[in-house]
C-alpha cells in the first residue's frame, strides 16, 4: 500500500490524467489530494469528474482548498461573482457553461456534493499531516483555524510540535519543483502556468512524479530536493 499526495490541480485535467496514468493508484493505495481542484485551468468539470471516479478505484482522501471555499461562496452569493471570476472562477464557469449564459444549474449536483460534503479540512497519519495551505506549529490539529489551513503561505511554516511532517499545497512554486522547509513539503508546482507541473509524491519513498498540461512526464526524488535546499541555504 502506498500513500500518494497530489498538489493543487486547478482545472488542469490533462495533467491530472497524465499523472494518474503514470502512478496508477490502486485499490490498496491512499491518494490524498491537497485541494484547489477548481479555477484558473481550463477544465474544472473534467477534474471533478476524474476525482469522483477515483473514489471507486482507490482510497481517495480529498482535502478542501481555498478555491473550493471561494467556489461555494460565489455559488451562494456570499462572494461577488465578478470578484471570483477575476481569480480563476471565469475558467471554471466556462468549463460548465461554455458560451451559454452563466447558470449554476449547469454544474452537476454530484460536483457540489463532492466539494461541500466529502472534502476534508486535513488528514493525518502517524508520520505526516496533510493540509491545503499550512499549520500553526504550536496548536493541536483540532484547534487549527481556517486562516492557517486554507490561506497562510508556505513561507510562514515552521515544524509542527508533534514532530510530524506537513505536506501542503496552496503556495505556487514558480520553479516547477516542490519546496522543502524544516518540517514541511509544498507540492503546489504551478500547474496552470505554461511552465508549471502537477506533482505527486509517494510519501514513504520520496519518489516524485510530475506531469504537465502538455502531456509531459518527469520524475525526481525528495532527497534531491533536500540537497538543492541545502545548497541554496
């Protein structure tokens, strides 16, 4: 059994399908997706269809990202539609509505149920804590605020007092490579940008597989990232 973690997908269904074909998550594998499935990329609909399909073939643990929060806020008119469209919501609506007038009725109920009902705040194991954005290093998990879990940047991370390693997304790494800090690993590698990648990490082995919207694949190791971080320090 593997535990696999995938960073922010942001509507990039081609990269997601390419990555899944490469890592082949099976029925015994745990697949933790770190949130931000919607917005910015061209095919939020395809991404959510794929994730819902994965619930039947692997042990999917989907986390909530800040863009899922914004999606729901816009849907229930607690966020101005234009404000959401400006930060990636326009691409989400186009994936459902095409050239038709905006209508929330065109978004399948199954997609709303997935986001609102099955995405989690966090996931923990004996060795790792999986979150969308960050953790307050001094607080137990049940006391973590939404601000930390969904909005705080990776640059503000510190090793959690539990000694477990945090795995997160949210803070786009414009290098296209995961970022490593003491006690934390960020897997958001800017997939929606033409130069970006979607990242999957095998947590036990440190093997990293990346796919792009161009259909390209590449692999690297967590050890190599650790050494690169030491050289920069």
